[in-house]
């Protein structure tokens, strides 16, 4: 009886190790990249000609919409960026956007009713 409990504990420990390794592998495969790395590049809006381009140095360019715009961005946390965009008409301002990136898809949300779906331009 004592021998069975020892083997049972070894089996449980083996299952635990396998589960931890599987979780670590899944985490590395699905989301190992930080937001500041994953948003860098050019992104095309799903339903318009508008593009958003995020540079590594914190600069942001928006083109193809009503008027080209330039600005800056800063990562607030893993799901938020602070953007300050300047357009030629002077209508602009800082905004905190909620950001979700999954591979080559990005979605931006803001309080000012911005819900923008973007696809990475390759």
C-alpha cells in the first residue's frame, strides 16, 4: 500500500511537470512579444486607405485619410498607448488608446468612439 502511494505521487508530479512545460511553450508561442515591439511598422485600416506607421523612436504617421497627420506615441502598459497626433487643420490632441495586437492584426479603441481594425503591411 505504501509503495502505491509513492508511485501515485510520482505520476502526479510527472503530470504537473508536463502541464507546466506545455503552458510555458504555449505562452512563448502566443504572446512572447512586447507591445512596443509588436506595433512597430506600417498598418492598413480594414475599411479605408488610411495607414498608421509606428516607428521605433516613438513617432507616428497617419496617411491616406482626410488629411495626413504626424505625431508621437508612448507605450503606457501592455494594452494602452498614449498618442498625440497633429493634423494640418490643428484639430488634434492627446488620447490614450486601448490596443490589442494578435499577429498581423491590431485593434485600437478610444473614448472618442475610435474603433479601428488594422492589418500589418508586408
